[in-house]
C-alpha cells in the first residue's frame, strides 16, 4: 500500500480514488496560482518581533501558496542570528531540527567553507544546488515540513534561488499520468544510501515515498532530490519514468517556478517547498560580498497554515 492510500481517507483529494474532493481541491489551487515574488513579499518593521498583523499576512500567503518572502524595513535593525531565532519563535516554532552541519542552536550558517566537514556538502560551496526539498535524507519520523532562509549578505554575482510549490507539480503529474502518483507514493520509491565516513555511519539509509500526506494537517508533503549520485530510485518502470518526468519539468522552469535573488535583509518562510540555487561568485576581499544565509528547519508545517 502506498503512503497516500495508507495515510488518507477516501475523502482526501490526494487519494487517487477521490473524485469530487480532488477536482475541487485542484480547481482551488490552480485558481490561486503562484504570484510573483514581489506580490508574495511581506514587509516587516522588526523581523525579530513581527506584529500580529504582519504574522497574519505571512501565514495567509503560506496558506495559499506554501511560501512567503519577507523584507526587513529600511529602519529595522539588522537581523542577527539571535533575531533570526526570535523570528522562528514568533511564528510558533520550537528548536530547529538538528543537523550534522548545524550549530548548537540548530541554525545553519550557509556560506562557502573551504575546510572541515561542511566543505564536503554542496550548500557550503559556491556550486549550483539542484532541486530538492530539505531533509530528503531524514527518516520518516524526522520529515522536514517547514524551512526558513534569511539573507545576511549576498554574493558579488549569482546565488539566485528558485522555488516551486510541490502542490503545483503534483497536479501536473497527476493530470499527465495518475500511475506516476501511485508509484511516487509507494513507501519504496526513493532511497538515500547511508552516509558513511571513514567506516563510521553518520546517517543510516532512508527509504520512503516522494509524495505523502502530513498526518496532522492532511496536507501534501514532498520528499525529493534531483541529485543523480548517492540516490536509488525503486527499480521499476513507472517509478523511473515518473522520476524522469519530474527532472524534465523542473529543468523547463515552467509555470509556478519563481526565481528570486534574496537581498540582504530578505528571507523566505515555507512549508518545505521545492527549491534550488544557482552558482555564485564571492569576493572575500570586499565587505558585504561573501554570501551568508541563515537556515532553520522544522518537523512541523508553519503553525497556522
């Protein structure tokens, strides 16, 4: 039995046997579309202490599109690491999900690292970062359902982010071939092999579906990476065809894909949507041209969305 059939009732729009529920959900989601980044942006007077109205505006956009951008006001103080943690708390989150490259507070400082453990992972380099949902290598009990990124400093050139709400990808795949959804919802669909360094297992292998349903909210959840190394798709024709179709759609950057280069003082809050990053060029000798983003990840969706 696949993950969606196991976790949903027949009235769920994500059950392939659903009729009216699916068509109603699909129509409502397509009507909302995906606005341009500027239309999805909420200005924050003090991002560390957003007002009730600002929080409501953030949550409303996330409820509709699964992500929102924010921009610190020109008179706001710079959002430091503590302020970023305060923003997470104001949204209703507890401590971020622990990660082997995160610091003690659970927050990751995404910047180029030339040495150490982080240097071996693409987010800590200036290379392009392929499409993925965060935490795709986590076991089912540690699924990542929400993420925040805050730009402290941008690169001299490049470093553009791309975003796509998985709901829009799901609709396109289901419209084209429901069998793809069935295969991608199978608990054996995608395996990330164990992470072993010098004979020590840092992370066990993780096998699970691409599409599932959050048992708390009943909303769609996606687990995915476009990487081609250290990844094992289920060796089955429909699964392989579905994985290839996802790669094609993401490469096309068609309807619903947003491109936005986060400027200092800007950030994104999302229910772990698909995202990618272009390569960039730092200039360590020039103040303000060494790219730095803070990232926090959480096992629950953004509270209130």
